[in-house]
C-alpha cells in the first residue's frame, strides 16, 4: 500500500513538472512569435527607407564614442540619433536636409568626413601637426643620444 502511494505521488509530481515545462515553452514561443511579427522599434518597415537610414548612420560620428559611426555605436545617444534619422526619413526629408539638421544641432564634428573649411582646419591638420611634433621629438632624442655616445668615446 505504501509503495502504491509513493508511485502515485511520483506520478503526480511528474505531471506537475511536465505542465510547468509546457507552460514555460508556450510563454517563450508566444513572446518570440510576437517579436517575429513586427520589425524591431529601431528599424523602418520599408526596406528601401531602412537601407537609406543605415547608409546615413554610417556618415555620422557618435558624439560619445567619437571613433565610431552612429551605425556601429551602442551608446544611448547614438541610438537616439539613429531614431532621429529614421523620424526625419519618415517625415520626408532628403539626405542633405537630414545632414544640415544634424550639423546645425551638433556641428561639423558629427560628420565622419567633415568639410575642409576654416572652422575645421584644426580637425584636419591636427593629425599632421602631431606627427610632425612626434618626429621632431624623436629626432631630438636620437641626436642627443648620438652626442652622448660620441662624448663618452672621447
């Protein structure tokens, strides 16, 4: 008799476990099916418009990361700016209008390829100036080391 009660209890526990697993699977499938039904919130339903948005996002710099485009960056500000680009596309703005809008708000620095003009000379020339300064320092160090070596031999 005790053996029979133990078997019933085990059977009852297995049934509860199976129901719990089925419920978890149903919830998981339901949630994932809902995500398949609509595109993610940060994409446009029109594939051509989405391709245009992605292309534009590659032309603008993330103001937080600075070395990455908006398309590459995971920063919250980059996500917000991607949303702005999509909103402007949906509003019917052209690519130059979107560019002017973002440059007006954030300056030429937002462009991955800023224009060469007096206000951006420092942006364009700073790498060259830093390279020249580094070469001058390296040349100075080598010259001093050469003088010390010759002075030590004499």
